[in-house]
C-alpha cells in the first residue's frame, strides 16, 4: 500500500471513530455524517474488519469521561447524596441559609435503582491506589451536591 493510501485510511478511520463518539456508537447515525463516506451496512463491515477503529472510539469515550469527571465511584457518591436529599430534611447552603427539602419517596427509589445500576457497571473495574487517593481527596460529596443543587 502506498503511503498516501495508508494515511487516507487512517484519516477515514479517525473520522469514523469521531462520528461514533458523537453518536455513542450508533453506526447507522454515524453513517449519516458528511465526513463518513459509507452507508450503514458498509460502515458496520468496516468497523468489524478494522479493530483499531473501535479501540480509537473507546479511547475517545475514555477521554471524554475523564474530562467530565464521570468516574463511577464519584457518580455513586453523588447519587447517594441525592438519595439522602430525597429523604427530606434541612440543609444549609454555602451562605448559611437553611432549606427544607420535602420527602420524595419516588425519587429516593429511582436514585436507589440508579445507584444499583452504577455498582453493577463498576463491578470488575479495578481501582488503582492513585485513583482512590484522588477520589478521597476531592471536596466532600455533600458540598459538591449542595453546590450542584443550589446552582
């Protein structure tokens, strides 16, 4: 293969991976992007025959998750705080104002289901000692939740 053809294929593969990231892996939707010169059937075959495309797609997703700080353990902590809030009670905001939150059993149940789903998603994922230190050194989960809810 010529160098030019190889570079074009690599460029096409990168465009496909980028389109997959935008569509969250939906190849039918990715095939509709102007930069992707394949129909859905051809795109499925190309992705299947070229594992580096899927690897690049997963790298892009991983980068996006890291940028957004959506680590599973952090998400579980946030959801636990939301669940606590759904049980009602008084909470102080950053300015010291006291807010009363009514009991919302439906939300508490929904949040509990989401926590269970996140735990199941996180099973089997190893956490390095460095990651554990980073998570525990972040601001208190309650403070994060209050800042989010008050914004």
